[in-house]
C-alpha cells in the first residue's frame, strides 16, 4: 500500500497492479483492505481471471482492466519442468509447500508446527 501511494502521490507514476480484483471479502484483513484501495488507485489493473475482472467492475474499476492469467499457476507450471520429482508418488514424505503471509495463519510457533 505504501508503495502504491508513493507511486501515485509523490512520483506521479502510472500504477500497475498485478493480481487485481482478487477478493476474500473479509474486510477484517488488512491485506483485503489494501487490495481494494490499490485497485482503485491503479492505472492498469491486471486481474488473473474474468471473475476478478467482474469484482473490479462491481467496484467501478473499469478503465484499462486486463485479464492476464494466474501468475502462481504459471510459475508452478514453468518450474515444475525442472523439478526433481515429477511424479507426486515420488515426493519425499516430508515435502511441503506453504505460503504463510497472513498473520492469522501464523499466530505462533506451535500453530506453524500444526501445519507440518
């Protein structure tokens, strides 16, 4: 959010938001509030799906909206070509992939251990 505000207000830059229109509809989450505000500020909102585009339209974000695909899916597909274990049955027993960027997912060390 700070970067978006600085770009718009201080540097007078054009703002591109990749993954625009993604919504959890949980306004208790700071991330959700930031996403909606950044989308409203963006000169070029790039959404991953038509559904994300429809959420933007509902919020009156309609100018320069582009659907560009899901970046995390594209990255996983690309790097899976280089993966050592292509067959899921060959993955090590303790192999796991997590994204833990939300505070409610990682309240304490014991909670993190519960995921593994």
